[in-house]
C-alpha cells in the first residue's frame, strides 16, 4: 500500500470550484482534481539546482 498521491486538504479547484478534491502527485509534479479531472503542473523549486 504505497500511494504516492496525497490530498491537498483545504484547497479548492480553480476550474470546478470543488473543495478538497485536489491531489498532489509528487512523482510527476502534478496536481489533479478528482472532480473535473483538471491537472496542473506544480513548480516545486524554481531556480534551484541540486546534484
Ligand atoms: Zn476541478
């Protein structure tokens, strides 16, 4: 039972307006709405390179 995605509690989808339906997929850097299916790219760290 290893579910990478987790619920973004308290956030509202800007497309359909539903609350607590946004899930973050950290592996793909995506936020997906379970209500309307909208996905958006997240920008976790900008201008920062670690190697
Ligand atoms: Zn939505």
